[in-house]
């Protein structure tokens, strides 16, 4: 990604923070939010309940339902990532969880 100046970084952070305010008002499972400076997805929510992978997968599923999207599975050496992506208030948002296995609810062919 092309390096941007401080003013552009602050604008992206501000836009992500505004989108986050709206997301925090929702009655959805809690995720850990990160505002990224120069990433493709400026606002990330990590589902990390520490109770079970099923809870984390269900968290991503709930956010995906709110966004009106189908979560996708991205394989990785230690399992993979269950992701829901959307655009909220003009900001790209991703809620994800690292899981040891692909959730059973995953439509086959998603990757």
C-alpha cells in the first residue's frame, strides 16, 4: 500500500472512529476493535472469547448477519480465519476470528 501523509492517516482514523461509534451502539457480541492506520481494512473487530472456537464463530456469524453478508473462510497453517466484511459509513470493516477448523456453517466453495 502506498504510504500516505499524516493528514490522510488522521482522516482515515477519524472516519473509522465515527463508524466504530455506530457499531458500539449495536446489541451484538463483543469484539476487540482496532483502528489501523494504513491497511486495506481500517477497522477490525477480533472475536476472541477464550471460551471456545464455537463462540468465536458464532460472534462472526452474528456480525455477518447484521452486515447482510456471508462469512468467508481463509485457510491458514494453523486452521484459518472466519471473516465478515462490510462497508459501514464509508469505512471498510472486518470482524474475524482465528479458528482451528472451518465452521460447519461455511458454504462450501468459500475461501
